């Protein structure tokens, strides 16, 4: 484990070393597939999407000084991919969700909502997301290349275990090096990549207010429950779990979420959020400061500025089974957070219930939060009533 608790000022917030480099790839298994899926399904410009996404990562690393990256908004991303929603509507949805989060934060409603949600329900949300990532890794990523993919994933996972606490060679770097070596052996098209390098900048996009209602209905409303639960509540709790000496306020998370989505569409970027999964992933692979997020953002920035025209070839460096192992580690980092509920059987039961609902149902995070709160406060009310002495 890398400790930065005794280093002063900027060094405590930003470090650039092999551990931060290894941790910087802790969320790539979630982000890359969603970004690629949206680029293939819509008329979004690859250069704009990648550059803006990279800049937002860098700014987040500088602002927080923690390994807390930005992620694509998952519910929105799935809707964009499956319904082939146009870029103009995607940008409208980003402005709307940013505006909603800004108003919730500014008025204090965000903090009031959060205070009503018990810790066991938050743990359930984290557990549900962990189950979702594990399912995605084991069902979609690890089997993607057949038998060679299973072998590659197994070698990668064993490599992680072998180097997990290695003082000089972080396990995350071993995993990424394995992916790169496999890509070279299987025929990474280096000449095509070199010939396709071209400098590009993001294009300016102006708001189209007539699409705001469409963006609200199609994208923002389905996303909002997940954003409140995972992007805000669970992220704030995960920061307190992993960095108890450096807590982050809900208002700060709400305002940076809002600012990112109010600004990104102007330059062709996709809607984004914070997420406890990304934080857990960076942390699990060794990151302890905002340096990992700056490194991660720089990767996307360079990719967008120079390689957006040959994106498919460049990303062969990350075979799907390797991304699956990254996702699996990220999921395990989230699943283990439920352990503090084990001493309280009722709280553990509620957390497990919320996690299963979040995983299995449409709008499962919203259903899980509501159900978990009803069960928690129901137990509390009836338990208090049952403990009162009866009058003769």
C-alpha cells in the first residue's frame, strides 16, 4: 500500500509514480466500451468526445487530489447505444442533467435527500454495482475471444495475484503489459496506426433549447436515480471509506458533476459523472492521489488529439479479456465494502436486498433505494413500537 498521509501540500494531492500509473487503468474496462459504443451508434465526433473526456479527468484530478475519475453516465450510455440517439439530443441531455444536479445542490435538496438514506442502503447500492460489474466481466468480456480469451484472462488474473503487493512492479502494470504483449503477438497494426496520426480539436456545439424536453424525457430522467445513488451518495461514502482523513462534501461532488455536464456539451463531449466504481478501481490498482486521474485523462487527451482517426486499431492494445479482469477487480473492491454490515444482521439483509434489486430490475437503483428505505424505516418504527411496554 502506498501512503501519502505524511506528505505535504501538492505532493499529498498529486503524485506521478508507478503506482499511480497502474491505478490509472483501474476504470478503463468500464469507460472504453461505453465510449466506443456511443461513438459507433451515433454521429458524435470521436475527437471531441475523447478530448473533452480527457480534459474532465485531468481537471477532476487537480480539483480533488484523489483517484476519483469521471465516467460516462451509464444509463444514458445504454440508451444512446441501443436507441441510436443523435448527438444533438445527447448534448441536450447533458445540459439538462447538469442543470438538475446544479439546482438540487444549490437549494440543499441534494443533502436533504442523502440524509434520509441509511448507510445499509448505500452499501446495497455499492454491492449492486459490484455485482453488475462482475456479471459484465464474466459474461461479456472474459469469454469474448473464446478459449484464447479464457487463457489470457486466467494468466492476467494470476499475474495480478502474483504481483499484488510487489514493492517495485505494480500488478496493474503487469496486466496492461500482458495486454500489450498479446496485441503485438496477434498482429497490432503499427504501420496503419502511425500513418493515421492526425491532429484534431473539438468542435464548438451551441445549445438547442428545442431539444431540452427530448433530452429530459429520453435521457435525464432515466439517469437521475442512478446518478443520485451511485454518482453522489455512494461516491461520497466510498471516499470516506478509502480516505477517512480526506472526506469530500456532497455539495462539492454535486457542483462538479453539474459543472462537467453544463460545460462538456459545448465542446461535443458526452454526459459524465463521478462514480464509486471508478474510485474503487483506481484505488484497487494502487492509486492514492489525483495523479492517477491526471494520467488517465492524458491518455484520452492524446488519443483524441492525434489518434481518433485510427481508434479501433489503437484500442487493440486492450483485449476484452484483459478489460474483463480489470472490471472484475473493480467489482471486488466494491463488493467488499459490505463487510461492515455483517455484524448487524438486519442491516446486512437490507443491503443484500438493495443490491439484488439494483442488479435485476429496470430502474433497479431507484427501486432498491426506495425499497431499502421503506424496509429500514419500517423495521425501525415497528421495532420501536414492539419494544414499548403494553398498558394494562
